[in-house]
């Protein structure tokens, strides 16, 4: 009887290990075999390649490069933080021309690998080294500029005089959205003499509303309801998939809007299109594509790339019908031009 | 009521309350009174008004907000606390100490709210409504734990069962475009995993913690795999219909109460029904007596002709069904989609609520409400701009747990045979 038991336990344990390890294998993307191609290889963060957020967006950049530049693209998913180094080394041995590491958390592993292999080219999303490393290109984004525009538009469109935001975890890549958003609202108030309130983020004290995780969509729903209860009618959740719970709450109650982050939610979360006000885009695909292009053209240099409104690294998409007035649209164009010209400050 | 034996035992320990406890409690009440005055009242503007919203914008009849002069209210609350403290110190509330403790803590929390809202407004109805819906998965998790543990099987796999239930309900709900079928499959998934747990811990007598852990890990791996490989790739597989909010006719129109209790989704109403059913079933029916007998002293139950194994299997599988149902809340009752590890530890907090609630359904609900309230409060505080770092606010529910588990409410009663496999001779 105990033999049977051991067997069952063993099978269960092996199955659970096998299942969690399943996504490990390098998946060569489908492409026609050809002469030695430039290889662009992506190491994801633990969210996985289909996270609808930064890993997926960065991979879209690699896919664009595959289509337009004819490079070969590969990716490895990191299941846990200890996989970072392993995956990077696997790609170095594989002879990749450019290794793209995605996410703030891969910063240390990328730095170590870059210093050990000075001839290997790297690009890292969301990380800026100080001082810069000659063979690493840091891809960073001035998301505050795009969030500023979204905040300005929200302040102009709110009916209750209150807009809301919340974040996942209080780290710089999250709070930079909230800063830009709140400052955009403030700028609108200054220009129009209105008194639109931002619930959930206090720029001066750097305190605000957070779920404490990037997983619990139920938290997102509750915070969405809370913000609506307190009178906010436009909400920007900066918390990955958690924000989709907020979108569900908004859709159910009506009378409110949601602002998407990272990607255009009318495409990536199209079931919520009717409640999406706009999205704050972080064009990681453009940045990764540019890095791949530089490698192909032989102009790759380490250092820092900053995505801004000026180079289309960040932005907001065209507003759908019924969101804002034409006057406000015209004002937004002006604000955008002023930000690009450096006349408006979008960080605290 | 059969539970009287339990509660009598419970109360006896308090009647023989030590003078030390009496004095400590009295001092604690006075301390809270002092804290209201020292931390809150001193830092408030004389003319400030705290405004509490009593209806959300959805309500048919909009009530005027309830406006309190902040400073005077705080003085009154501090004085009430101090009076309670004085009585407790001089002659003690004896067996009512716990009730008075609850009242004093409630007064303190209200004082905190009044202070935090000074010059601003806070929607009380919204706060209580969030509290209730936050309590749903936790309470259902606690009920699941109670079912298992009352029969003597420790089940820490509730989290995994919830997660699997959430995944299956989203998948099946999307495929059939029918929320009820999704819900049914979630319940069956919970039952299946519970049956596995039952086979391990009842038939093969393995360590129940290990069996539970294995199921948790297995559920996390399997659901994440299916989610990443299928549900995220084909959005049509991750778009189930949801159970929207239902307003109960007439009752929903009662001011304040109506909006808090009678405009909710299926899961909230189901939670109330399950609490009542389980409370009665456990303590007033033959079935409940048998379950408890098996959990307290399986050998005696066996001698009297109760089939220990069968009783345990039934309870564990029912518990698993409850956990599966709780899992469906996350997808069909809340977000309308599945995401990896979206249950975020609610199953484990449900277990804490079960212990906190002394293995009694209504107790588990009270604990669930407390967690829900702490959570809801934390987010309101952040909105009101109380300058406490968000990390500390997020700790609130866990601090509440630790204070409670540290014995503030006295010793709980664990089913005597909890976690011990029954060996039939």
C-alpha cells in the first residue's frame, strides 16, 4: 500500500515540477532558414512572454525586427529570479548578437554578464546604469510625459471634479506614471482655474494608494470601487493585470472611465473598450526595434536611450469618439508641443 | 444548542479572570482614551468638520452626508473610553470584558476615522460595502477550513483549490458563455482536489500539511501553465460572463443598510446562506454532531458505529467544493478574467480567519469582516492622504491577525483530533 502511495506522491511532485518547468525551453520563432542571420535574443522577466505588458511589448519589437530587418528572434522565459543569469549565459553560448533583457529586476544579472563578456551587445528595458557600461544600451522611458497628457485630458473631461489613480508596488517605474498624471491635473487646474482633485497619489509627500502586488485582480476591482465611491470618475491603475479588475468594476457600474498603461488597452483588453478613456503608451517595441536596427546597421553603441514624446518612445493614442471635446484636443496638442520644447516640467 | 458545551467552556475561563488581566485591560482602555486625545484631538483644527457620505451615487435616494464637528466628537469618544477604563479598573466587566473590549476598539477606530476625515469627506457606505465584498473569499475560505478541520483533517490546500476553481470557472465560463456552468465546474474542481487530499490524508495517512502543500504547488503550476499557454494567447478563452450586482426589491431601497447589504452579487448572498446553513448543520443536526465527534475523538465515534472514514471524506470534499466556489468569486464575481496566482494568498488568510473565529462559521465571518475592514480602511486612508507610507497601510490586516492570534481574545478550541489520521484497529 505504501509503495502505491510513494508512486502517487512521486508522480504528483514530478508533474508539478515538470509543469512549472514547461515554459523553460527556448522557442525559436518560426522563420525561414537562411544565411547566417543576426540573432536578437530576449530574456523575459518572471511575468512570461504573454504578460500583455512589458515582456510582450518588448517581444513585439523583436518580432517587428524579424519582419522588417530579417533578423532571427529567440526568447527564454525566466520562471524565477535565479533564472536570469542562467538564461543570459545560455544566449551568450548560443552566439546571440544582441541580448535584450526585460525589466528593472534583471539589472544586476545583465551588468555582471556584460562586464564578463565585453564584446557581447546587450539592451535592457527599464534600467539606466550610472555610469553607463560600453556594451549595454539602457532603454528607459519618460512615461511621466505621456501620463502628464493623460492627466491633463482627464482633468478636462471629469464631471465630478475628481480623478483617481493607484499603483501596484511603490517603485520608480510605477510612481513615475502617477507623478506625471497628478502634475498634468495640476497644470490643467492652474491654466483653467479649476480645482480637480487627484485621489490616490500625493506628489509632494510621495504617498498614495497601492495594492502591494501585481497579481490580485480582485484588489484592483475593490480599489476601483473605492475610488468611484469617493467620487472619482476617471481612474488610472498602474498595476499590470490588476488594472483589468478595475476596468471590470468600472464597466459594471458605468459613469466612469479607465486609463490604460503600457499598451493601448483598446487593443490589448478590447472587451473594455467602451470604458477606456485613453492609454499611456510606453513604446518598448519601438525602443527594442531601434536597438536591433542599430545592431544590424553596425551603429550600436552602449549608453542610454530615453523614450520621450519627441521620439515617440512614449505617448497617448488618438482619442476615440465621445471621450474629449475638440477644444481639449487642441489644447493637448499645445501641451504636447510645450513638453517637447521643455517649457513644462513633468517630474516633481 | 449543542454548542453551549463549547461556549460554556469558553466562558468559564473568563469568569475566572485573573486580576492581572482585569488591570491590563483597564489600563489598555485608558491608554486608548489617552491616544484619542493625544494623537487625534490635539492635532485637529477647532472648526474642522468630518463629513461621512451615507449613499453612493447609485442610490435612488441620496442622503445628506453625516457631518460631525471633529474636535468635540473626539473629546466625547475619549471620555467614553476613559469611563469604560475606569469601570474596568475598579470592578471589572467580568465575562463581558471581551464585548467591552470590542466596543472600545470600535470607538477608537471611529475616532481614527473622524480624525482622518477632518475637513474632508469619506463615504461610509462605500467603506462597509468594500468590507463586505473583501470578506467574501476570506469567509468562504474559512468555511471550507471549518468543514475539513471539524472532521479532523487539516486542509492548507484551500489556496490551491481556490486558484484551480478560479481558473476552471474562467475557462469553462468562456467556452460555454454561461456563468452557472463555470460555477458548477469550479465547485467540481474543488471537490476533485479535495478528494485527492482526502485519499492522501485519510486513506494513506500521509502528513496532511505535506499533502496540502503538494496540492498548492501543483495547482499554482498547472493553472499558470494553462493560463500562459492558452488563456493569455487566445483571449476568447479568458472572457467569461460575470454575475453582476443584484438589488433585492424593497430591501435595497432602505437607506444605508440597503446599499450595504442588499445590492451585491450572487457570492455575497451565497456567503450569508452558507454561513447560516453550516452553523445550523454543524451544531444542530445529527450530521454535524457526527462530524464533530469524528474530529474530537474518532475512536469513540467509531465505537458507536459512526463510519469515521466516510464522514471525513464527505466533510473534506464538501470543504473542497466550498473552496472551489470561493475560487469562482475571483473570476465570475469580480474580475471577469483569470490571471496567474490571482487569489494572492486569500486562502491562507481564510485559514487564519478560521482559527480567529474559533472554528465556528459565524466566528469565521466576523474574522473575515475584520480583515475586509482593515483592507478597506487602508485604501481609504491612502485616498484621504494620511501621510503613512503605503507599505504600513498594507500591513494593517496582518497586524490585526497577529494581535488577535497572540491571544487577545483568549485561547481557541482546536478540534482534538485535528491533523491526526485515524488508524482503525
